[in-house]
């Protein structure tokens, strides 16, 4: 009954201390109320439990449901009213392992190997592992910690506090050497009353999820870079093949011109032009081969291989990937779901929002429980176990940063500003995703529209070379017309090979912009 009266008295005292707590009154700010309530708790309530720790422990656990700071709300962002990347099919499953859709076994093998061996990807996996470990460390803060200690002291005492040659405890002669062994356990438990630790865990969990999205973004980028480098290699191989084929034709024409010059049928100018064309085309091949070698080295670097590890595999065949006849379309909300950079930005907003609560929790006291148990015993003496000493201590602990010259409130404002920055970064990531998807689709269409025209140009130049050669053999024209036709054909074929590689790279860019890759 006495305890009940003490509890009621404490509550009445709290009513006097907390603004508006006794007689109601005008509404107050929640931080002001919490500060006053915490003061009341420290002064009036905790002393009521001085004779028993269990009621205090239960009371503090009841209060631990409080969590400061705002809860996360998904930021608003702009949204286009039309389809993005209005492809000819809406089958977004084509984005999963899109490199398989190019029907090139070598490319598929290279991308699969790169996603395993690429050092940037492996570094990212270790960052995810690090982030997970940090989150687990923070979660451990919600639980008690227990530390065990043990020590042994060996020494002697000097002097006689009793005035005689024996100690007051009967442990033996005062000047005698002896030892003492002590062992014990210390326990601490910081109760997360105002939710600072839980908010930090919430932030760490969001950062861990964001790290996973970062890793997925790296995977998508590495797969796209491997495909780009592979297409670059195939482009140089195609251009080298075309150049060598034209060189064969030009060499044959130059040989015919040389024979006709020996027969006085053509002038020396025609022979010089024919030989100059052969030398000019021959000089292009080393530059193209250097480009091919550099392309292979770049690809091997992306795969995490040493130089020339993949050269034999790439040189043995020069098959160009087959481009898909239909590309997927995507709604704006589906794009935001698939793009890992957007999802990462959203998780950053979650983490920043949670850390506002972490900063606000510093305004209020910290409550904890401490306890220890130990024992010590001398290692000398006739009846040392009778001198065994034991100790047990347990009780609450309160700490409060009462004065910080506005530092904590400034930190709260800093966290709020960081949250606003995270929201703006999210909105920027959304706009970037929309822009990249639409840009990739438009540039693909523009490049694809060149294909038929370039094919017609190559066919027309092939006819021109044939006609000019026949006219030259018949003596109806000089070698200048043949020279012009051969140069035009080589240029048209070179442009067509580069267009084919560029169009394939636009397809890769399109898949990347839509967040395509492994699920």
C-alpha cells in the first residue's frame, strides 16, 4: 500500500513538472513534452524503484516502444504520360539476360564469365558483405553485453595494522608473500527508450538494400561494357575482312594495268594511280589490326583475364551477333521498378529519414542497466576458502547531454537537410532514368533507319566498280574511273560495318537503359 502511495505521489509530481500535464492546457511541442517527461522520470519515478530492480526494468521496457523522428514516405516524382521506349513488344522478360537474345554463344560465354570474374563486381560484393556486417553490429546494440574478467595478484604486505606480527583477518604473517585470485562478470544493457538505435538499424538496413542495388547496377554496367567491347572487336574484324577483300581486287586491277602499260595501252599515270591505291589500302590494315588488338585487351580486362587469354577464342571466329527483331516497351512505373539506380536513390531517402530520429534521440536521456558479479579468494593461508568474498551489484544508469550549446539541434537540422538532398537526388535519378530510356530508344531508331540506305549504297558501288573495270579493260575509259569506284566501294563497306556494330551497341544501350540484366 505504501508503494502505491509513492507511485501516485510520483505521478502527481510529474503532472506538476510536465507542461499541460496536470490541468491539461494548450497543446505543446512533442520534443518539449518528452524533455519534461524525461526530467520527471529521472527525478520522481526512478527513486520509487530503489528497493527492487524488476519493476523499474518492466517500466523502462514499456517506454522503449517510443521512436522519434519521421517515418519514411516515398518521395513524389514526375511521370511521363506516355509509354517509354515504345518498342514493338511489351514482353519485358526479354530484358532478363538480354545477351542471350543476340544468339551469339561466344558473347554469352564472355558475359557469364565477366559477371563472375570481373574485379569491379568482386569488389562490390565485398562492399555488400561489409555493409551487412555493419548492420549486424548495430543490431547487437539492442542486446545486453557481458564481459568476463579474471586476474591473479602476487605480492606481500608491509607493516602491522594490529601492532602485532599477524594480520587482523588471520591470513598469516603480514610480511608473508601470497597471492589473490579474482574473477567476475560485468553486464551492461542500454535500453533504446527513444528509438535512436532502432532508427540507426533502420538506416543501416536501407543502406544494405541500397548496396545490393548498387551491385546490381554494377552488374548491368559490366555486362553492357563487355558486350560493347565484344561488338567493337567484331567490327574491326569485319572491317579488316572487307579491306583485305578490296585489296585483293585492287591488286588484281593494278596487275592488269601494269600489263596494259607494258603493252603501251595505258599511260604511266594510270599505272601510278593503280599502285598508289594498292599501297594506300595496304597501309590501312596495320591501323585496323592495332584497333582489333586493343579491343581484345579491353575485353580481357573487363573479364578479369591476363592479356591474350581470350585472343585465340576471338580470332578463331568472326561471327557477328544477330540482333532481335523486336525490342520491349515499358511503362514508366515498370522502368522505375527495374532501374537499380532509382531503387538505390529511394533507399538513400529511407536511410536519411531514419537518421533524423537518430539525431533527435540525442536530445533525451539514455537509460541502461548495469550489473556485476564477482568473487575473490587468496591462494595462500591455512583456511583460504573461509576468506572467499563475493559481490553482486545491479542497478539503473542514466546519462544525459544536458548542455551542448545547440550542437544537437543543429545536427537534427543537418539530418533534415540531408534528407531533402536525398529526395532531390531521387527525383534527379527518376528524370535521368526517363531521359536515358527515351534517348536510347530514339537513337536506336535513328541508327536503324540508315541500314537500308547503306546497303543500297554498297550495292550501287559494287556495280560501279564492275562497270568501271569493264570499261577500262575495253579501253573506253582511263583508270581514274576505276580508282574512284573502288575508293567509294571501300568507304561504303567500311561505313556499313561500322553501322552494324553501332546499331548493335545501340541495342545494348537500350537494354541497359531499361535496367536489363540478371534478376
